[in-house]
C-alpha cells in the first residue's frame, strides 16, 4: 500500500506502550513520536515531542505535527478525545485515529449516552438522570420503599420491597472520573453515600453534577471493542477484564487488573447479535445526529438472562484489554488504523493469532487509592526472555541512575500467548514470577474460572 508515515502517539500508559510495540513492527512506520517519555517503555521506542501538549496550547502540538510531517496521530486515552484533540489535530495532510469530541461524549457524558441508547432502542439498564441532589435522593428513597401497590396483596408489596432492598441501583457520575465514578452499592446506605459524595461533596468535581441512577443488572460481563470508520464496523475478538483489585473479584474497583481474549462467555452468534443490536444502532443514531464515529467503540456489556445489555460505551481501547488484543493482532496496525481514518475499513484484511492471550497487571503498593512511587523494578530482562510473553510498561520510569522505578498505579501489564487460555495464563504468570518490586500487587486468578 502507501509509503512510510510519521506517527504521533498521545498517552502514557500500558495501553499506549502496547500500541507503540505494535506500531514499531509496522513496515510503514517512519518516525514514532510520543507525548509521555516518562514512561520508560515509550521512551525506548519513540522520540519525545518537545512542545507542551496541553489543550490550552494545542496549537503548539499542531505546529509540531506540521513541522515533523506527522501523517497520523493516534490518541490512546479518553481525556484528550473528550477535550477535542482529534478535532484540533486532524488536517488535510494528517489523519487522527480517535473520535471527535462530539462522538467521544458516548464515554464522556453517561447521561447523554444513556439518552442516545434509549432513543435508538439499544438494550441497556433502565435509568434516570438527575441534576438535583434532593430529587435524586427522593428517587432513591422511592426505590428503597416502593409505595404499596394498590389492589395487590400485602405479600406482593412486601416481596417487591425485599427485591429492591437486595439490589440498590447503580450510581454513576455522568462525567469522566478516571474510572472511579461508578458505584455498585452493596446496600442503600452506600447508595445514599455515593450520591452525596458525587452531588454534594463534589468528589469528582463537575463530573458528578449530573448523576445517572440505573437498574442493577445481573450476569457476566464482557467487553466488545470495534474499530469504526464512520460507516463500517470491524468487530474485534471479545475480551474480558477483571476490574476488582483482589482475587475472587473482591476489593475495590480499579482501572483493570487483568484481561484475556478471546472471551469465554460469548459465542459467535451472540457477538453478531451485539453487533446488530448494539454497535450498529449506536453508530446509526450518531449519524442521524450528524456525527461520524471514527476510532474504537468499546461496549461494556452485561450478559443478562434477557440478552446482552450495554453498561457503558468507551471511545478508546481498554487498558488492559488493548494488551491481549495487540498481542493477537497479526496484521499491520498502521494499515488498520488508516482504514478507520479514511473510511476504507471494508478493504483492510485483518488477521488474528489463533492463540489466546492473557494479561496480568502488576500494580503498585497502595493502588488504586494512593499508589506509592519509587520502588525499583527487578527482573524485567529475565521476564522479557520468557517465550510468548510481552511486557507493557504502564507506570514505570527511569531514574537518574538508569534504574526502572515505579511511577504510577498500574506499573506493568504482562501478556502471555498460548494455545489455550490456560496455557496463555501460565506463560503470563511465569513472566510475572521473574519480575519483582516492593509492594507489588497482582491477582492470581486472571483468566482462571473467568469470574
Ligand atoms: P462502567 O464504568 O459503567 O462500565 O461501570 C464499571 C463497572 O460497574 C462495570 O464493569 C460493572 O461491573 C459495574 N456496573 C455498571 N453498571 C452496572 C449495572 N447497571 N448493573 C450492574 N453492574 C454495573
Ligand atoms: N479496562 C477497562 C477500561 O479500560 O475502561
């Protein structure tokens, strides 16, 4: 196809390091530029941009792109997408992989996203949206003690109250809250507390000024990611992630402690159903509003007894879901991303490794609340020698002495490939066993019994 291209990669976590590892394999890559050289993995693969990268000085990054003939910008995280980096950086001679700010509202504004799902009859949890704390609290109270139903027996009313008491609704800050804005409360007391933290104490700032209170769904979760080019949709193999910090899905929610691909709870027929009933209607609904979606559309789904329902949309690759996906992608990443940018995705041949991939995250002491920085990481070289394993750096940097030290919450993500999921996880854990740093936290059950 076309010639070499200079690429600018925006973002600084494990997802971006996995993307960078794949980009440098591309026969089409010219120079790789990065915005986050403090990430030791990215620093080893790309050249650091030498201008400020904030949205206020976005013209500096535009000028940089012009000067260095950047042909493609790849935006990893949701914040720059929601802030409009894709809109600002695209130009006649430059493609951007990632949706416009308008399209990124699917992730950045859960209230808007819920309304869109509703208007397009996309299966999702029932929900109400509130801007007023008192109204939200009253609604919660009505859910806790639903009024006795007229004409029904007392017994039924009591049972219905019990049912509500068992499952308080889920409370979500409408805006971006670094993955912390969703509370699945154990009881109504926790639900009221979450509401107060969001709407009164403003723990998430503006992100919590609107709140979505939604029906709690039961089932198993799965992440279906697709690449979209404005019209065509390429559904990627489904993944599962593990959001809780501790084994057996205990402990607080995190950005993700591990993931694997393909998912074990979704057959091809259900995947096609998800494409038809959830992904396509979403893209169509956006198009009706004059919004062309380009980039990754990530649907977080609950497989309920009544079929798959959308829990949320993200406008980017998942972290860590991107790691097992990149490990399995055999095709040239630049060809794929270019197809999405140019609207020619239907012409891109995509090949996947038939093996399974399993990714285990090594997190810092204190993650997710207060990750402790500075611990020296040992064993990265030994880990890199494990066959069929790959290490992505998320929160680690080089200190003055050249040692790689912890600098963020999710420090490393280690991916193993194997003929079966069990083999993939053995490889990932073997690689993890070579690596150590003080206070490292790791789940031991990623991909095991997949829960
Ligand atoms: P989200 O960021 O919206 O995906 O929410 C984070 C996590 O909260 C999800 O992965 C689910 O585990 C859980 N969650 C969100 N919405 C619901 C819901 N309606 N019912 C049950 N669990 C939910
Ligand atoms: N791993 C979940 C996410 O990236 O949102």
